[in-house]
C-alpha cells in the first residue's frame, strides 16, 4: 500500500494588522501588513495570519498561535511611556492599535510565545516592559529614515545565532529610538551612533528577538535577514 507523504503543518504566526486609511484595490480603509514581511514568514515555513486589533480577551485569542511577529507601523502615543507633551514629528498614532500591540507584547512574553519584534514592534516591547523612547532623534541629519547602515551585533546573543553574523547591513526607517530600557531587556545590537538596534530578554522562558530595522526589506536576498524569520518559525515549531 502506497502511503501519501504527510506535509508538515506550518506553525501559525500571528501578525497584528496595521490600519490603513486608503487602499486603492479595496476602495476603503483597510487592515494591512507588508507583503515582504508576510512572504518572509512564508519562506521560513510559517503560516502568517493577520489578526484584527481589538480590545477584549487578547490572551485567549493568542492561545491558538505558535508565534508572534510584531511589525512596524506608526508611532506609539508618548503618554504610554510617561512623556510630557508630544513632539511635532510624532505621526500615525492610533489608540486602539497602541493598546492592542502593548497587550499582545505583554501576553506573548508572559506565556513564552516566540516573538520577533520589528521596528515599532521593538519600541512596543520596550514600552510594555516599562521602558521609554526618545520621541525624535533630531531631524534629517540624525534620524534613520530611508537609511541602510551597518549594525554591530553582540557576540553570543540570539540575534547573532539567528543571523549568523557579527555585523549586518540594516534597512532602517525610524525617527524614534529606545531611551531607557524596559525591565529585563538587554541590548544585542547598536548602530555606529549608539542607537539601540536590537533587544533581547535573557530572563524569559520563551524565544524573543527585537530589531529596530526592517529585515523584511532585504530578506529575499540576504540570508542574515531571512535568518530572523527562520529562527522565529523554528522556535514556534519547537514550542508545539
């Protein structure tokens, strides 16, 4: 009797959706995720699933997933990290998005779900753990918008294991950065100007990496960047 090969079930990776005011193909406002991000998870062997940002029982909603990818997006409202006033450069703040992302970060880290946090995602985790952000890095001459620059990775970190390199070219798009670290977080990578580009949490019982850059931009051609998504899916599969 010939047996039909069994196709391994892809680990289910939750990706909180981002609100978009306009999308031409859908005619109205939409909930979206970057195609490059979704494709990077798929290449890694995961099943990416956008999830609706909504208040409610986030813990039970996350229970069906094997891993979490916290993507980039607009800025967090500064009041979440105790800032007085709002810098003129702060953009695309959405209270529902903020509340949902922060709760996803807290719940996922608490139960040990594997988490990869990208750009805004890194900032969300830092704030969720009591850290703060620098609202603006100082204008065009200092910010990291539309910039590809070298990032030095700390030896012996999960980030080094995932990427396989001690230095990488990072595709960045951010005007804010980590100020005070959240509880338990350690820096795993920095840019030449000292900007925190990677975070980890050695005390967690789950897998967690956060990067300030956008690895999805070049993951299709750079094994070091794709390695982050591969490591997330591998950790999600191992957790089953």
